[in-house]
C-alpha cells in the first residue's frame, strides 16, 4: 500500500484548510491519523501531544539541521536551525538577559512606559486597529531595546514583515522573492552599526569570541523574528479571545490575578507559531502506523497538540480557569524552547493590563469581524476594536 493510500485523511488535507481554520481537520487527524502523511505538505504531520513531545525532545532522531529548514534559507545558520554543540554555541551568548529575574528587572518599566505611550493617542479616538497600532509597535520597541539594535521600531517591523513573508512562502513551497533578502541585508547593516556603537547584547555576543560576525547577525535575526512574531501574536490573540468571551473578560476584571491564566489559555488555544519543522535522521516508526524514512520532513502541529483532548478537557473552549493551561506547547519544547518566552509573557501581561485599564469598555468592532489565520504563524491580520460605550 502506498503512503498516500495508507493515510487518506492526510491525503485529503489541504494547506488552504490548515491556513484558514485548521482545528476541525487537526482534530480528525489527531483521532484517526495522529502521525499522517500530507502530500500537500510533502511530509508528516504530528498532531497528538505525546508524539509531539517525543519529536521535540529528541534532536538526534528529529533534527532542525537540514538545508531545507526555511528560516535558515533566509537568514543562515543560527540557534534556531542547529542542534547539539553547535546549537549550544549559538544560543549561549543570548540566554542571560532573558532569564525570568533579569527580564523583570530589565524590561518591566520600559514595557509599561512604551505601552502607555502607544495607548495615549488612541484613547480619545474611540477605535483602532490594535495589532499594528499597538501590539506590533510595542513588541518592536522592546526587542530593539533588548538587542540594543540600531534602528527604529518601524525599521524592525518592516524587516520582520519581509522575513516572515519569505519564510512563509518557502514553507508553503513558493518562491519568496527578493524582499526577505533585502530586509536581511538592512538588518545586517544595522547589527554592524550596533556592534560598533557601544555596549549592547549584540556587542557582547560579538565580543564573546564564540560567534563570527555573520553568526551574530543570523541570531539577531531569529531573536528579532521570534520576539516580534511571538509577542505580537500573543497580545493580539489574547485580546481577541478576551473580547470574544465577555464572561471570561469579566472574570479578569473581577480578579486581575487571572490575567496570567488568560494569557496561557490563549496561547494554548491559538499559539502564534502553529507548527515547527524537524527532519528524520534515520528510518523509524512514530505513533501507531507511521514508518518514517531518513530525511523525511516531520512537522509538529503545536496547534493540534495544544487541543489534545487526552490532556486538555473540552479543548476547544476558552477557559481561563483551566488548571493545566500552562502545559501548552506554544513555545515549543526541548532544546529549542523559545529563549525569550519569559519576555514575551511579561510584555503580554503588561500590555493587556494597561490596555484594559486605559480603554473603557473595549469591544470587537462588529463591522470588521476577524479570526486568526496562517499556516505557520497564526494571528488576525487586523484586530479592530472600539471602546467608550458598552455594547
């Protein structure tokens, strides 16, 4: 029996469906073909939580170090696309500022100040598109400060958009065009100015002696890429979930201590990065029926794993009192767990706290309905919100 015939649900799965609204199809695959061959993906898709963890915990069997890895094609080798000793060498110079205590000490006041600065001109307007009027600029300003990067928040957002677009096009099997390469060249020049300009995280990494100038640039790119993508999506998706569920928002207003729980539940329900890619290093069997060959693409669906009913009761419901929501896999797992996860959480907590404090009775604009979308990175393309009067 051919691999396509052995996995009929995978054969019927389209990338368009996974981009638009993947969750019904992921649930079907998770139940009947938890490791399935998807011809449109050109690889295997893992949707069950236990199997997702198995893949991400075993870099010897499932590696990122492959020339097909889409991010590496755009920015070159980095901590994101290397395993073992090379991964550790690339990651080590960037870990200290992102430890929990260092994150709070170094960034809490800045995040609050920047959030208030962005919200101030919006208050009187009564309406705004909060993904790019608030979430994106906040994430860019904080990441520029974290890296010490020469360039404005607007520059970072421009580079990030182009790099994300190029990575997404490659992942979906299309020609990315010249935009990603141009953005990377501009980022490279900004990193060089930063390294020459005085103390900064990038200057320390360059001075550590463990990374070449090109490697400092590639890791700056993935930190910028991850810091903006993760945080913009976290803020936007969490705000969408709370405003779409007034009963849950009321719980947060009554008990602000539930805000962290709401953020974790939003991450579980709709992770900003829906998938992570690995490549099999040898022939192996995964799950009940998947006989994987060396070199095969193995894509882990974080979105699918996060709604596994064997682990999360009533998994499609947004429930900020869920006792185990924090055990989601939105930041991946294993050696490639997101290095800046603590910073992303802090940014989202402060952003939502300040927004809910300053904007009276915010509600989704009924004239502009929205939902997360995207095959690899999932968030609303826009989030139009009104405030000042209760619906």
